[in-house]
């Protein structure tokens, strides 16, 4: 995702909590994992008890499908491997900021680079790729549309 800020102070970060996850975050993850696992086990275990008639079996089916769906939602919400970092381009300060999301869902500033200090910037194949002064790739993201690519070409004159 590429974001163009509206003002000079559009990003703020709590530097005291940078790099450490809060206890409440771990507790939330643990509760989600525990409740999700319990719901999945209850959805399957519900069928160990025999039901009397067809109406009771339909009720059991509805309840077990609801518990299965809710349990899968809670457990699938724990997976954050596909969270891509955000790239913020500050036009006023001429900075590229790489922002990631921590386990609690809070935004964290990972790196800040001066746009003029980037050694290689490429906008080939509907993707933005940038390397720092040492040649190490710092960001490579897909661009959503041609308008974004055009705006980036105007902002980054060194882009190939």
C-alpha cells in the first residue's frame, strides 16, 4: 500500500513501546486461540452424544456449523504472515517510511529513508522497488493502478 500524507505531521509513534508487545496483546491472542480450539472441539464432540429425533439432529447440525465457523474465524485471525508493510511517502520531508503492523495490530515505524539518498528506485512491472545507499533492497511492493505509478514517477525522478 502506498500512502501520500496530507500534512507534515501525519505519522506519530509511541517510541516508549516500540519493539515490545504488550501483555494485553499476548492475552488476547491466547484467549482467541483457546476459545477457537474449544469451539472446534465442541463442534466435533457434539456428535458424540446421540440425538433423539430429526428435529434435534437439525438443531445440532446448525449449532455445530456455527461453532465450527466461529472457531475457524478465531484461529485464522491469529495468522499474520501475509501482512505486508506499508510504504508512506512524505512529500514535504522527502522521506520514505516503511511501517509494519505488530502482533496487536498497532502500526510501528520500521525504517525511514531520505528519498534523495536512495541508490536505486525502479517502477518496472507495476511494482515499486527501492534500494538504500548500500544497495540492499528496502521495499518491493505491487502498485494498484497506473495513476499511482504516474504519481510516483513525478515524486521520484530517479525512478527507472
